[in-house]
């Protein structure tokens, strides 16, 4: 049966349903019953040149030069949604092209609306008028937030490639630690670093001859799209109005990449000592708070011609807590009005591509039991001799353990070039290590979760989880460093007796992604979870027809280490339960 043309609404809706079904795309408009109101996906980049999209020709030419042949499912659905000015929360597998999915609409809108070539004199005049009011402010059109400096530089580099030749001005920038480094410090250090800068508020232009003048690193005045980490951006936005270098009154887009990490709740602060003031916020949610406060203050102020930003959240894993936050709290600081003539303004669309809580199907996943820490080190030595495929990423739970493992690798007999990257290194050192790994000068790169999210290494063949990830979300992101853009990859996870409590969620991820799961291991984990739950609830009834007092004689697994672990756990919980019952009976006798 021949389908109607795209210019016929019926034919467009039918093709959209067929495309979404084939590529497992689910898009729903929150608060609306009609699913047809979601913009239809675009299966070819060439269709973006036609109405109603009307992409900039130069941007389409760059896509062709960079060999962007066919849009991925997340790109095909995200671009029309953002062009219609909807708020968006998108979940797509690792390596599916999420970065280009949100960069293309922002770049296209900036070139067409904010900086059109045919209207440069008029735009320049308006900017000159604005700069006369706030001469030291940078008016942002788009703000992209990412958790790490490495991911910030990668997003900025991709944006530079896509926007090559679109504008003569340097409108793209990434915020580094050296930019405005002395803002917010005490008056003496601030005057020393900014001394002699004419026109800077609060700083005298005259300085003593003996005082060394240090020039402040600033972003270009023409910056309109900024990529930054929430910690650095929140610090600058929390400064006084005279010190803050950014003006958000005309911000059109706020992009939060790796939104599940950026909006997670820090549960470790509850037991911390409140008398000691932390040096910096511990969770990304705390780092995002000053940014949200800046939006709330902007909406409450009476700024002429101020705009309400649209928000887009992206990640490979979006838990229910983030979805609930987007539905309930998103409108508090981006209360867009639907009366501005834009169809999607202020409404939220949820987009899911592929299976939820699943790794990419192009990665072969394997679990290897090592019993103890010494067993993991022995298994790693065996992998170095005959089992690793280079280039390879090895993930550790801490930087101290990462450094120790690199020493073991370098001191082994295998001729392997390895290095470590962690948060205690400077930006220049981390950039040099990543560059060496990209250029093939390193075979193995040992890292923490610093590189577990968003970083795109071309051609990574293997990922080794030396330490078990703390959650299934972190496991998905670690495994997603390989098998990107349709290439095949392999992931090996080493686990010991102490990792058994974390195995349940990871086994579900492996099963949903199509990899094989050992039935014996799955049965062991299920039995352990059932008995653990009943013991914690204080249920002393029979478990599978056996009394808990004789579980030490049960044959639970053929693997000696796993059987020993479960017996120790059951014995420990029985001791805790008996001591609790004994203290309770003594208390009753005492009261009676």
C-alpha cells in the first residue's frame, strides 16, 4: 500500500508511527491525551531544509562533510521537538548521538534568529545598546551543563565542528577554571588580580608601581553559547550583580547533559559533621542550586524583553526520581507562557529510545568470579597476558586503587603502556592523558567514574570493571564507553564475595541487553535476596521448607566461595537476630 506524501497530515502521522515502532521510540506529551501532537521524526537530514524546519544551508553542508548520513533515532525525534520549542527529557542508549541531537537545533536557531547574516547591522545595534547598560556582561543564548571538564571540552569540540564557517564571531566557548578565577575572593586578592583594569566596578584603576598586575582570563564578549560544569557556573552566578559576568535575561536554552547524575540526591551528607563547613558542595544537585536560583530571580525581576529558557535533559539512564522532578519542579523556574505564539512553549515531552535500564546490544558482557581481592589481581594479570583487547578502559572505585593498579600493570611482565586519570590531576595533565589515549600512545587507561559518562573514545574495544559499579546506572554508563556508533565491544566485570548485594540490578541489565546470564549465578542472587529480605524483616519462618537454624547444612551453590559467603551472611544475621530477641526478652522481664 502506497503511503500519502509528507505534506498530507494523515501520511505524516502514519509514517511517524511506523518509524517509532521500528526504532523503539516512545514520545509522549505530559498532560496531554493526544499522542499525535508530538512532532513527527525526521528520517533524513535533507528534509530539515524544507518547511516547517528550514535548517540553515551551511549547517546541512557541515553535516554532509562530517559524514552525518542518516539521523539516529534520538536525533530524528529530538530535533523536531526542540525546533517546536518543547521542554524535553530524553533517554537514549550510550553512543546514540545525543550530543549532536541537542547541538543542531540550538546552532540552527542561533544562526537564524539571534545572528542572521542579512541583519547584522540591526543585531549589532541592539547588542551595543544592551552592552551600554551592562558593559561587563555576556548575554547567553544557550547554556549547556555537563558534570566533568572532560565532557565539557568534548561537547565544545563537537559544537565547533558542526558550526564551522557559520559565523565570523566566536559565539561558542567552554568555561574553564582559569576564567574569572579571582571572582568572589577577598577584596585584597581581587584588587591585586584586577588592578589597573579601567572601568571595572569596585576596583581602582591606579595601582602601586611595586604591585604586579595580573590580567584576568575572560571569555570573549561575543560568547552566546556556553558549555560549563555546574560547579563553576553556579559559583559565578552566585556572585553579586557587579561581579557576575553573565546575563541570563535572554537565555533561550538550558541543556543538562547526564541529567541523572546532575540531579541526583546526595545521601552521604546526612551523617556528615555539620560543624565543619565543606569546601564545595558534595552533590551535583547542590551545585545546580545556584543556577536554579538565578533563573528564579530572573523570573521574579522586572527585566525588559527577558525570555524564559527552555530546558532539555539528556542521559542514557533516567530514573523515576528525575522524571518526577521534571514533571513537578521544572515549571517553578521555567514557567513558560503558551501565549507567545509558539506551539510547544512551556510543555514537556518525555522521549525514550530503546529499552530502559539496558546496555547497548553491540557490547558482549561477561561476569567473572574472583572470590577475593587477590583473585581479582590474579585475573587481571591473566587478562594482561592473553585476554585484553586494546585500547582498553579499566574502571576503579577510587583514585588510590587506580594508582595501585597502574603500578601493578607497569611492573608486570606484559609489555603494556598504561596510565591513570583521576580528579587530583590538573586540567592540563588530564587533557594530555586523554589525548595520548586517543592517539594510540596508551594501551590501557585506568580511571574512576570521572570518565564513565559521556566521553566518546573512538574505537575502544574493551571495558574492564575491576571494581563493581555501585549501581546499575553506573554500570550502563561504564559499559557504554565501548560498542559506540554501531561498533562491537566487550565488557568484563570482576566480582568478589562482597559484591553479591549489587549483582541483582546488574544481572537485569545484562539480561535486558541480550547477553547470556549464568542460571546458577542468577539463582544464587535470587535466593540470597529472598533470604536477606526475610532476615531483615525478622521473619523466622521456614524458608523453602527448611528452618533458618539449619541453613548451614543446605547446599546452596556448587561454587565453594559463593556457598561460604552465603553461609557467613546467614550465620551473622542469625546472631544479630538472636541477640536482638535476647535483649528484648531481658527488657520485658525487667519491666515486669
